[in-house]
C-alpha cells in the first residue's frame, strides 16, 4: 500500500525492521518547505499509523541514523508528530551504529537526478564496495535514496570526538580517492545526529519531470549476516586520507606532478579535478604492472600534499614518499630549493620538445625493395619490434568479477574453451557473458546447436529482465517468465548487437565458418559464442579421409583461432569432456590435450555438489580418499556453482576458483548472494532489483 503516492508501506516496514530492529528508538523528521515536524517511535506499526495523519505531498521523510538515548522517547513528540524546537542533537546520540557512505550525483541544487546520473552513482558504489573488500570490510546494505546511492556499513562506536573524527577521516579518504566531476561522496554525514532518507518514502526534490522524476527510495540489498566493521578496519581506511599522511615540503607545494610523470615515463590514463584535488589515474601501477587503470593514482591536494594509492592488497603501504624514492633515491635529501625550482622550470620548457620529438620517433621509414625477400628480412631485431606501433589490448568484461579484475576480461583476437559436466550451467553462464558484452556496447553472435531460437531467447530475456520483471508460473512452482511488457524494451536494447544463428540452416561447420567470417566482418562483431562443438558436423573440415575426430577437433580450434585473429574478435566455444564423472580437469576435454594447448583461455564450470567437493579435496587439496574429514573440508568458496579458470595465457593464471550463486527466478549466476545487475534497457534503473533479503541475524 502506498500512502499519498509518497510512501510504500512494505518497503518502509522492511527498512525499519532492518535498520532499527528489536524496538530500538528512532526519530522521524518530515521536511516540507520551511516546515519541519518530528516524532519518536520504536516500531513501524505506530509510525505507519501516524503517517496516515500527515500530508506528505511535496514532503521528504528522514530518520535518525545512529543510536539515540532512550530518554528522548519522553519528549512531547512521543509516538506522534509535532512541530517542535527540540529534535535529536549530537549530545543525544549514544553510539554510532552505521557508517553511511552517501554517493550523490553532481548536479544543480534543488533538482532530482536523471537515470544516467543515478547509474553513475550506482557504478561508483560498486567500485567502493570492491575497494573496501580489499580492506577486509564486510558487505554493506545498499540502498537507493531516490537521487543517489547509500552504502551502510554496520559499526559500533561510542559517541566520542575521537570516533566522530575517525568516521570523518574515513569519508574524506573515500572522497579523495573516488570523487570526480560526476559523483561525490558526501563528507558531511559524519556527525552523530545525522538524519538520512527513510527508505520506502519518495524523494521529492524539485519538480517531477520525465528526465528527473521523483523516485521511491528503497533498500536494494542486504548481506545474509550482519558483520560489524572493526575499528582496525576503519582506522586502516582513515589512514588513506593523504592530508593526514604526507609531510608537505616547500618543494611538494609547487611540485610539477605532470612533469615528473612525463620525465619518468609513467603513463596517465585519466586526469580529474575536484574541489582543488587533482587525481592522476595511472595506466598501470609503478610497483606492479599487472594492476591496470583505474586501480592506481597519484593525488595532489589543494594544500600541495601529494599521495600515491594502489587499490590492490599487495600494494598496501606504498605511498608517494616511497614512489618518489623509487625513481629519485635522493629526492628527500637536503638540497637547494631554488635550484630544484629552476630544474622544474627548465623541465616544463623542455616538455614541448619531448612531445614533438616523440612524434618524430614514432614514424618508421622503410625503403621498399623490389628484389626478392632476403632470409634475414624474415627475422626481426628487438629494435625492429620496438619500433612497431603498440597494439591496444581490448578486453570484453565477462561479469565474472575475479577473472575480470585480474585479467581485464576476454581479449579480442583470442579464443576461449569452456567445458563442464552436463548440467553444470555452461550455457547459463555464457548467455550472461553475451548480455554483459551487449551492455558494454559490443556486437555479439551466438551459435546454439542445442536450443531452438525461441527457447534460447526466452532464457536470455529472463536473465536480462531481472527479478522485478519476471512472473512465476501459476502451473509450475519452479518456472518463471519474463513479463510481456518489458520484452520489447529488452529487444530494442539488444538491437543489432545480438545475432543468433538459425539452426534451420544446418550444423555443417565448414559452411558455418564461411558465413561467420563474412558476417563478423560486415557487422564488426566483437564476441562469438559457439555452444557447442559436439553438435557441429566436422566431417568435411579436412579432405584427408584418414583423419579421426581428434584431428577434426584440432582443425576446428585452429580455424577459430585464425578467424579470431583475422576478424579481431573473441571466440568462445563449448567442448564437452570425454568422461562424465569425477572431478573434471582440462586434460579430460578433447583428444590428447590438444584443445587445451591451442586455446588462450580455458574455463571449467562446476556444479558444487557432493562429487565436486570430493574431487576438489582429492585433486586440488591432495586429501586421500580414505580421510575421515568431511567432504567439504577445505572448500572455502561457497556458492551453487563454481567457475574454475584453468588457463589464461596472458597472465598465467590457473586454478582460480570463482564461486557463483544461482537465482532460479532470473536464471542468473551471481558473484555473491546480494549482487544486483541492472542492464541498460531498464530505463527506470533502481526501481528494479527488489530481491528477497533476509533480515540481519543476531550477533
């Protein structure tokens, strides 16, 4: 039920039960123009009863975030709303229960956000959650405030000036690292008596327009278990605030960061400025080249303080002081400041020459010889290779967070093998990979020999729709269908970026390969998925009658490899294993291990069941079969399914296990139980994603 179109009772009740459980006292404050009314409550039912008595048109409803002294319940607005001078102050707060990270899109004051601005806030929230996970933070409650995104981390800190400063420095650290011209972390929400948007109420800022509508706020996701952020973790985050860390010298205050980067060849991916803070995002971390943008940055504060930050655990502790010493061992020795200033000035004048000189050096002149090619021309020196233009490595993110973070995704020009036992969810995962590619604006082609086009599309529509846009079958409890009203929107969003092979044209691979080359080049396709090799007719792939199926499979993979390189696309194919039992390894796929040797990447999709756990402990952990330990001893990942990265040629990664949780409503495989993915077709954005969320468990 919605009161006056401003409150969703179900979502409000859910929010109170999660954020203020067990009769905890809270204040509700309603702001309407210059008028403010307040009430103290201990349960959602009384609150809802009193809300029925209030006109909420044009009003915004807030609640007290932290733990209030119980004596405040005796004020005149006890279980009712009154226009009172006395509301909750900092002195009325007993303890911090939450650290609120309020992500607000940058826009003019007094107006609601657009869907694009709201999506930017959501994406920034995902980045911050991933960063804080590296600092061992637990999962937060994620909420949509109506115009931005809230991340609520449970804490328990007494209301002291020291703890208030700790929360303030945490927010300042996040703002320094993540603020830009699009989204900001609100650093003002550290004070104990801070009020915040009450979820389940409509945010009514400015006029409600088509582009900037008034939206219903709500909780998006909650972790299955309430896990407090420890003080040590907060301190670790607070210590990332550079103004508190870096000794500001006279030379630092006028230090030419851009010139220094240019001098030592540190390439910059992006430069952004925010309220006097300049952030230089590096293409790769100077301490570990595998850490790519945007994971490392040099930040210069308005005061002149400079810091370096890499978001990876292995680079924790590396700061600006250490980075500068890496390239200038005597940087912090006593020196003549005026002499250094002259050097910096001279370097600035020299930079333009360097840029011009680089442009000349990049041009390679070669005389064309008319005579026959000499054998020595077929072999290159190191200088020959270095003089060639650098080829950009373009990667398509799969949505598998662990893999994408370590490798960047599936690189164009390469091929990938996916295998797994029957029913392990290979096709389920690959259809999500296709959707993720479409969402990144890549063109995709799919061959599905096992499913007819109608059934394949129905499955993909279900995954794209998300939980708010599916309906359970009235006949079968386990079946869900994509709602008819969103199918046209999803189809329009997919557009020409998705093509599915019509199985009526047969399964002859030689014919398919010819058609694939033509359509990939014509449509400039980026990703091709072939599901699966065993369905295809490979009999005429070679004219040699003596060839067996292993030769045919090898030529099949070589054909795909050539096709991927020629058309600059990534090709994924599914190959079933030779055996159908036990713990699957790469050598079980194809003949004599040739498939695994030829591909650039290889994944094995596992169902986490008894056989998997038994094989994992035996083949991965080396626990003998007769061991008395339980079958799941040593398997720490959880999940319903698990994707194992058994080969990644570029980084050498192998034996990487990525757990996934299965959502039966949407057929999605999720990186964690609370993951919410909203694809680009959903113009309402955060009005979707209404997952069933369990309440917090007692400590």
